[in-house]
C-alpha cells in the first residue's frame, strides 16, 4: 500500500501544485481544506476541515505517513486580516497539526514557511549594496505573518526532538499566480515558480521519510546569476545589471512593456537546497527571457 500524504491547505496554490506531483511519485494523497476542493486531481482524496479545530485535524491524520503543511494566512492577507487571525491559523493551527501528527505516529512534516521570517535582516544598509540572504541570516520578522512562521519553524524543530517527527521548513519566495509578465519580473525580486515549490516539497518529503531527523530550513526561490560585485548596481540601476547577464533582455522587456519594479534590494541564496537535497529550481528569469525571445507567454 502506498504511503498516504496529507496536504493541509489543499485548495491553495501549493496544494493544487503538489498533489499531482505526489500522485505521480506513487503516493496516496489526502487534501484537507476549509472549503470544497472542486478541481482536485483524479485519485486524490479530499476532506473539508479546519486546522484550527483539533478534531478535524485528528480525523484527517488517520493513516497518514507524512504531511505537507501549507494551510496559512500569507503576506498578501496582512491588509485585510487581523493579527489574531494569523495567530489562530498559522500558530495554533500548526500546533494542532504537530499534536495530531505525534498522536497518529506520522513520520514526517514538511512545513511551509516564508522569506518573511528574515524581516528586518533583509534590509540593506542605507547607500549600501543589495543584501544577500542565506538561511543563517538572523530571523527578525517585522510583522505578524513572519512572526507566525518563526514560531511554526520552532514547533517543527521541537516536535522533531519531542516526538521524533522528521521535519524541515521551506522558506518560499512569492508564487501566488500572477499575469505572465508580472510573474517574470517577480523572479528578480524573490519570486519562484509554483512547480519548483511543488518539486521542493516532494524532494524534502522523500528525504525525510528515508532518513528521518530534522533538516532545518531551506530558501526555495528562483535562481539568479548575480554576484556580490553587482550589489550596488542592483540597487542603483538594476536594468543595467540585467543587461550584463542577458544582453538582449532590456530590448525584449521594453517590447513587452515590462521593466524592473525598482531597486533590487535583496538576493536570495539557494545553494543549501542543492548541497543537501540536490534540488535546483528549473524555472526563473532565464526561462522568462527565453520565452520573450521565442514569442511565448508561458515558461517551458
């Protein structure tokens, strides 16, 4: 019998992206969300339930081997959701997931986290170069979303120690669906393709189920070629830096009516995922520029 993987927040972008990847890899999949999942892939089980309700989580955890915990309010919700709502869903909901996982003998939980945990550490010095952001940068969240994910990461570590639940935290960049050109430019500012997010979850889950333990945190963002020497220019004239690595990009962007949004203040390091997991993203600004060259409006 195939291992059963529970995906919380199964109706969201991550849930819709990761479910078919898990099924293709041979897992049985159970999707849990507070609302009906109308477009679930064939073969996936769906449940309506709320991670804020312990009984719902305990019921969903029956027979589960591993969990991809994606249910949360996100940064885009900061403007229209109260702090209490972030606490209830992101913190208490995550606690319920780990408690139910421990009671059910679940072997691994992959936690969805965010680059927002870095908070004030992401800010470059006034007049200085762009800030390079690796996983060892201090977590200094500046709003409740980041705070909730720092606490969730601590819960992941704690339940590895207390209950032996193998774990890891994936700190995602931006991957909410956006129009093609907006998503393409977003790769320069901490974006990532949802297909890479789904692949990262699969790779981490497989590693945890195989080896156990806690792997810590991983930045999951698209790949960029920028180097430390580019740091000042990324903030002062980002299009010039883009043109240094992709000489035809300025012309292609102008023709498409797309351009950098402003200074590039942050560059995310993603080497830890490759070094430990063998994971590299497949889609990013390179593929966006190639699509512009080929006259396509999608990444392939």
